[in-house]
């Protein structure tokens, strides 16, 4: 962690002790009756006041800086982006809404082995009352069905990177690998079946029976939701039958939050719907690095 990050994340006790030390230094220096001591005393007083305002008023209640540590929000947010988070809006103005990018204290279930909750950032996909269902994407090449795992291997020759796994996005009737749209001929050639009929079925998030538009995702979903079996199975208390299919109804006081890098995100699909009380604020703007400055949508 850099010096800047350490300063931005100073604990309240550390801030209080620092302010007390600065004020004590200010009074001690004033007793020296020396012009240089007076100047340093004024600087110490200014720092004490500034720290008190920023760390004891602005950061807890208005705006806080946040650092992106992982790839779970690609392409919206990248590693090492620095954000400003609005901590005021959800306290006074309104509740989180569909599409809001929120910072929250993750439950310990999200970080096995950890004893202190970590700050996470995800996008709000379901709010209380919503009925959510997710279908995974796949491609039919002739009679063969390929899911995202299959496609990453099959289409790896079209990847821009030799070290990272390719990003495969199914959108409309098209297949994109690392942002490049593949032709039908390229897909068929990769499957050793150049003349095969190709059908693309993108993964979708349905809210109250309607597929939502998600222009911000890195890949369409490769897993269904609710999860019906295994150690990550969705609790039965949240599952409902919606038009003959299993879905999740978001209860009061809970949110479904997911990463924009949908298939590489540790989110509420796997550790449970987020308690609304854990939400810290709404991500507003990237302020660093300079070439990444932008409003977060």
C-alpha cells in the first residue's frame, strides 16, 4: 500500500491522536516566542483543523476516497483506479437503485479466513421486491454446445494476450474475443467445422421477467442464478417459482450486487444477498490516474 493510500485510510483513533499531537506542538512552539516557531505552530494548527474536518466529518459522512484492488469491475473500473465515494446520498437522499455502483463492508462469508471485513465495490443489480433470474450464455456450433469455459479455450488463438485468459462476450448474434467481433468463418474454423450453422445465445439477467440492458459488462454471465446445488447454493428462503422457473426475490433490507466483470467476481451470487446496512456509499468519480478521470456510470 502506498503512502497516499495509507494516509487516506487512517483509522479514527490514529487521526485523533495525530490531531492532539499537532495541537500540543502548536502550543509548545508558541511559547518559544520565535518567528520560525510561530510559523511552524500555524502550520501545525492548520494541519490539525484540516485533518479533523476531512477524517472526522467529511470522510465518515460526506465523501471518501476508495482504491480499486482487483479486476472484478472491469471494464468500468480498473486496478489502481482511485475513486470518490458519496457517503451522504444513501443516508439522506435515497436508497440504492438498479445500476448504482456501491462500496460496502463485505460480510466475512465473502472473505474466508479473514477476521476483519473488507471494503468491496460492486454494481446493484437487484433491490427489494425485484425477482431476479440469470441464464448463462452459450454458442451452438452445429450440434455442439459451447459454454464460456469451452469458448475461452476454443477461441484462444484470437486473443490479444498470451498470459491472461481471453475475454469472451456474447452479444446479440455475435461473439467478441477481447473486444474484437469474430466472423462466422473464424468461429467455424476454430471448431474445425467451417460450414457449421452457428447460434449465439448470450447470458442474460432478468428482473421481473424482463432482460436488462448491460452495456457495462466485460462478459455475459456464464453461470445460472439462483444456484441450486453445491456449497455456493442460494438459500431456499430467497428462491421463488416465477412463471415456472426458479428465481430469487430480493427481500426487504437486502441487495443483489455483482461485479461488471461478471465471470471473475466474488459477489452476492456466491456469499448471499447483501445486507443494506453494510452499504457505505455510491461511487461517483474516478479522480486518479489523470487519464482515467471520469464520472462512474
